[in-house]
């Protein structure tokens, strides 16, 4: 009996920083991502191209939230936005402005950013380019 072919491993996207600002929270157990301080209204950019899976405020603790699917393995999460500029189903390109920094469900203006691989949160700093 022939075995089914293994599923192809999805290629890792080239991620870029989604917002300019100072890193104020690192990835650790329980945090699921990082936080980057920025000014209210600063642009939030898609860290890589993909399709918007979710745009809204229905997930408690994330405020105005965007989730972008990059391929079958990787998604990125952008939380606490003041304004969402894309909607569910939109195709976005890398570095496209998708939202504006805010502090919905947060105590200060910041972007909470996550990268998930096959549903598991991973340290975004391992996937983002080094900063100058």
C-alpha cells in the first residue's frame, strides 16, 4: 500500500518590522508576542504579504485587531490599533499600511505583534530583521 506524499513545508515569509518604535515587551511564556511603543496614529505595516483573515474588535484583550495569513503555516497578528484600514478577505502586500497605532484594550499607544507558525506563537524577534 502506497503512503501518501508528505505535505510540503510552507516557505517562511520574509518578515519586516510592522511599526517604527521602541521594543517595550519581549516574547515570553504567556505574552504570545512582542509590544512596540509608538505614537497614536502611526502607520502599522503588513510584516509580509498575505490575506486578511480577521479584522475587528471581537477578541477580548486585543482591541482593534488584524490577523494576516501569509501561507498555510504562518500568520501575523496586529493588536491595539486605533483604526483598521483593511477588511477580512483583502489581499495585502508587504509594507502596505493596514492600520494605525492605538491603545484599544491597552494602557498606552503600542502595537502588540505576534507571529504564529502552525497555530503556535513563536518569538517574532527570531523572524524580524535586525534593527540598526
